[in-house]
């Protein structure tokens, strides 16, 4: 996987969102990539797949630090640590 974009949105509740678009090294969007987010302090995980435009979203995640993993057959697994989800006070 060439690129995994994981911006963190802030919310007015004690939760936030991790969302992004997965692209390969040629900048083409990747469909059907398995994305997993894991809350580092609780171990709770959620999984989703990218849609037809390479987009994925994990809304209403509890505030905390997450690991994001992306995996698709034929590509090297991509992993991002210490993704902070925060809430506005």
C-alpha cells in the first residue's frame, strides 16, 4: 500500500473520527482494502473496507490513541501508530 491518509477529526463529545483515502504508489484509489483501528489502551478494535473511491471512516471513536492497519492481498501491510483521537472541551 503506497499511502494511507488518516486525518483525525475533533468533536464536541468525548469521541472523534478516523477517516481517510487509501491510494497506491501511482496515486490510484484502492477499493476493498481492509482497515482496522485498535484502541491502544482498551484493545478494542473495529474493521471496515474502503469503498469504491478508496474512502473509509470510523465515526464516534472514543477519545484515545489508536493504531491503524491497512491490508490487501498482493500489497505490503501498512501500519500507523499513535493516532490521537481527541475531543474538544
